[in-house]
């Protein structure tokens, strides 16, 4: 699992090199207005409508997921290098789309690979670290570029410096993918496609409510992350070299929240963690909108960790509880396409329209409203999905069984 931890670290570092200041980069070097920034972010998310499901299907059926990860890292490095040299707005928009195309399936592929490897190790009687403790290395990687870039930005370097930094981490991710252990393919019976099985699972009665709630949540997150860099820079007045550091303060808190997650699961279950995180998301957006000041911008980052557990850790764990061995990667990819991709593209476009007509503060209020819808769906309509171990105990023991999940 050491190589997989490194893979999470490098791949998230590549993302962390670009995302915190991507919209500031478009504003400064591309001269984009808010509408075109929203379009650029939507174009970067557009490949999530197809490529995650396709590539995770290939990982379940034919291709080695390690080689797909290598190709994604190489493609992202090439596109970001071209973006650094680009001085044309239309070319930059096209490159944002290609960047999304090359990198968007990386995270569901890694998650599917982890769960497949973990299942294989468990069958052999080997110990396996829990998913949050492996993904934690991605959190640490995401923070590193902002620390590296602080001094160059403080000394007056252009925001475009983020791109070479991300290229370096993509190349490290590429090299590391060749050190990952192989995973045996599950034997398949019948002619059903893994993606078809995954989609049927996601359409099950209770799972529909999970998907609907997360659709609202990811829509809300897209409105927030599309313009949070610009909001801190232009509205709150955070000095530009410190914008990424304020954002990364929340990521630092995420480390502590991730380490607390096993204890929280025993206390309030996985569904309770999601409800808590969604409450933090709504509160953060509302406070930033009504009180745009540096102290508030810093304070609300302390809820970021629980928000990440709700949006990007808890759902992945729920999906794995639903997955069979033959579609363990595909369920992550189909979910990313049908729920995450749809919400991301529509959220970025909507955020761009709202920001261009009504301002960035209104965009945050829109996100808070959508987050509230998500909170109500998850809290009151979705029933928790127990771990398989708990289901086996319930089947073997008469009467109600207790367990953490």
C-alpha cells in the first residue's frame, strides 16, 4: 500500500497545484470575465459526463488500471505545459477541456484500484489500512503546492507559476504508477457490462436518494469552488499570495477530521458524518456571503474537513458497500459521471451566469440554498447503508444488531 499512498499524494498534489488559483489565473492572464471563467470550469468538468465511466469500465474488464493512471498523468502534464505557453483565450478554453479529459478519471480509478486491492488482500488474510487513512495522503499532497508557491507569488511571480508546479507532480504520478502492485481481475459470469450493473445498483430505491442528495451537494460545491479564489481576492481582500494558503488551511483541518473519522463512524455512523459535513458546507457559504471579511474567511475553513468527508469520502465508502467484485471500479466511474459530472458542469455554468449578473456573493447564496436541499434529502429521505460485516451479523443474529457504519 506504500506505492498507492504515494500515488494519492502525487495525483492530489497535481490537482492542488492548479485548482486553488485556477480562476485567478484565468482572470489575470487570460483576461476572462466571470461568465467565461464559469464556461472554462464547465469545460474542464465536461469530460466527467463520459470518460470516468468508460475508463473504469475498461479497468474492470480489460485494461490494467495502472496503465490508465499513467496515461492520465502524462496527458495532464502535456496539456498543462501547453496551457502555460498559451496566450490565446480560445486555446486556453480548449486546453481546460483537454485537461479535464486527461485527469478527470484519475480519482475514481484510484479509488476503484484501492478497493479492489484491499478486497484481494483481505481474502489472503492480510491487514489492510482503511480507505480514509490511505486517502489522507491525497490531502497532504493537495496542500504541498500552495506551500511551495507561496514564496514565488510573494516575490511577484505570475499566477501562471501554478502550471509548471502541477506538471512536476503529474510526472511524479506517472513514474509512481509503475510501482503499483497488480490486481487480479474478478471472474465474471454472464454478459452484463460492469457499468450496467453499477447503474442498476445506483437506481435502487434507497440509493436514488443518496444520489439525488449528492447531486444537489456537488452542484453547490461547484458554485463555491468555481469562484472562491476570485471571491477571496476581489471581495474579501485577501492578499493574492495568501489566497491559496487560506484555502489550504481548510485542507489542513481536513487531515485531523480524516484521522477522527473512525471514531466519528462509531459515534454517529457514516450518514451522520455526511449530515454534519453538509451543515458545515451550508454554514460556510452563508457566512462568507453575509460577512465578507478576512477573519470570517479564515474561520469558516475549520468546517472544510467535515465537508470533504461528506462529499468525497463518505459517498465513496457507501458506493463500495454496494459494489460487487466485478464492478468495483465501474460504480465509482458511473457515479462520477451521472452525479458528479452533471452537477459539476451545470454548477459551473450556473455560477458563471449568476456571478456575471448578480455578483459573487449571490453565487455563494445559491450554493448555500442548494446545500440546504442536499442536507434535507440526505438527513430525512436517505437511509444509511450498513457495512457488509454488519449485514452478515444481522443475518446471523436474531433481533436488531448494532454496528458502526
